[in-house]
């Protein structure tokens, strides 16, 4: 399989991790069974990125609200965005829970999608303008389609889908107006050619506080992908690696 498209410009958009995982799945033909969320069709249109290196921070402090010194709770309850724009939940509070909730929503929506125009809408809604022209956001679903061996343009081919189901998170490099959130998720792909395949993937997303909301900002090309932290959610190994679960 030709994987040269993985080196395309702006590959730090969230779909870079998705493409890499899909390529792995399609290349080796491996089906990893799990007991996580159901692998149904992608959820209704509704949700995506953060930077910097750093050590795992299960006990790190992320102000909640920003400016205080409350430690991260062992089990975080997600908060809903206050409004919907283009089918994406936005409008999160300037808190730890707000940042993590935004990250999980954005990752889910940006990566559970094979529609090119919808990718552009999502990108325009959740980012801070650092990615340049909005047509860059269509590169993700195009690359994933290529990896699945289906048409790279036009309507989503029948029987093709990609679903991301977040299971845990980590917080890195937190400051008042910037934070990197790592999302551990089940990634399930489906096509008529290859059937259904699933594996665990790590999605790093860098968020900045901009215009009264958390926004995805472009990560540096040298930013790590944290692939070494990929492990089965809910296991002692996941806890040892710093992964924290959350409540919906």
C-alpha cells in the first residue's frame, strides 16, 4: 500500500492519527476485538487539537476555573457545549472540564467522518485559523478513503465508515489559556472491501482559549504523536500509563 500521503502538509490535523491507524488496520488485515463502545455507524453530525511534549499528568493541576489550583479529579464528568454550530457542540467553560470535554467532542467529530464538505465545516468551526485555507480539512477523509480502498471524492461510498469512541484522556502542558489533551479511543473502520476492523488509537489535540471558547490550534510538526501510550482502556496498564476515565 502506498503510504506517501501520510507526509502531506498540515498532517498535524487530528486526522493524521486516524490515517495512520487506518493504514495499519488495512495493511495487516487485523481485527482487534474489544468490549468497548458499540461499533455502529458514525454518530449524528455534531464534533477535534493541542501540542507540546511533557510527562504524563494524572496528578497534574489544571485550574478549574482557570486561575485556581484545584487538582484534576480522578473521574472527570464531561460538560456539554452551550450551543451547536454546524452540527458541532461548542461553547465550553474556561475550566479543566471544559477543555477536556471540548477535546473529546472535537476528536470524535473530526475523526468519525468521511464526508469532505463536512470535514471543512468541522474544521472551520473548531479551529483558531492556524491551519490556513479551510480546504486542508478535506485531506483527512480523502486520505482515509484512500486507505480503505474506496473513492476519494464524491459522496461517502456505501458501506464505508470510520467511528471514533473516546474512552480516556490525559492532560499535558496546561496553562491558563492553552492545554494539550490526549484522547485514548477505539477506532473502528468499515468498508465493503475489508469488512470491519478495530483498534485503539491515541489522538493528541492542542487547545487554546480564543474568542471565549476552546479552539483547536495547529500542532508543531515536531510535536510527538504519543503512540507509545496506546494501550487497552480500563486496564491496569492504562492507569499506569496515566490514562484517566471520564463520566458522560
